């Protein structure tokens, strides 16, 4: 077998095992993994041969991939001398786009059902007059609401925006990231919330000007003394 093809098939098999940890069926993840490295477009028959699935399993995997937003249909292509052109598929090449689609689907399937469950438990704990139980449920509910808020903000963002934000993290070394988190953690929540609201209302050009001002050596030395 061609070495490149072996790499694609090995990756697809490993990607299938990893997909199970993400809540994606191994066959579905394998099909996406193969298409990610191949580039496509490929027909169902070509994918079936590559990932060693049955005809039915490949069709189910393609349908699941499409439902998750991992692949998209491409122009039909004739693979033989007879019969109509076969339907082909390609992977969504924008990795942040398919990542956000998977995250949104997982939020809908896993996080969203937890909130009404905890709301019901809190109501029942109130009715039972069990203060310790109510306190534990309320703490878990508050955590889940914050987690849902954070995940929801991510999945509602544009892929290019999330990609750029993660790109910024990629430009910082680990020690800088730790210092950044420790600095933010030392500031009261109310102050951070007000600062975030102010930044959100600024025009990008104004924010860039402020960042540029803060980055000047003289200003940086003054700010670091405070």
C-alpha cells in the first residue's frame, strides 16, 4: 500500500477511537478522520474501502458526519463507465468550524438537559425543607449555569474569532499564561466584569490604541509599580 494511504487509514482508525471519548461514534469519527487527511471528494464506495466498513455502516457514518457538521456534499463524480455519477463528500476544512459544531451538539445533548434536572431537584429540596441538600444542589446549579454560559458564548461565536483568540494563546508561553491567569484571579469579579463590559463597547481601533499605549515601555513601567 502507498505509504501516504497507510497514514490516512491509520489516522482514521485512531481518530475513531478518540471520537468515542468526544461522544461521536467511532465509525463516524473514522470517516471524518479519513476525509480530513485525504481532502476528498470521495464517494461512499471509496470511503467504505478505505475505512473498512460495511455499506450500511458507511452510509450511517456519512449521515452522522453530515448531521454533526463534520462533512459536506461535493459535486457528484462518475467512478465507472456506467450508471449515474456518485455522490461525493468532503471534510469541513475549517477546523474551528467543525470544532464549534461538535461543541454545540455536545452542549445540546449533554449540558442542556442537566439544567432542568437541577432546577427540579432544587424545587424538591425546597419543598422537603432540607437546607443542606438545597445548598449542595444550588451550588451545583450555579456551577452548571456558569459552565453553560461559557460554552454557549464559544459555540455562538464565529469560527474565525475563536481561531484568533486561541491563536493569541498560542503566542504566549506557559509562564506568561500562568501569570495572566493569576493576575486576573487577583482582581475582584465586579471590576473584571465592568472592564469586560467597557472593552466590549469599544470600537476595535480604540482598543488597539489603548493596547498600544499600555505596551509602551514608559507606560508599562508606571503601571507595573501600581
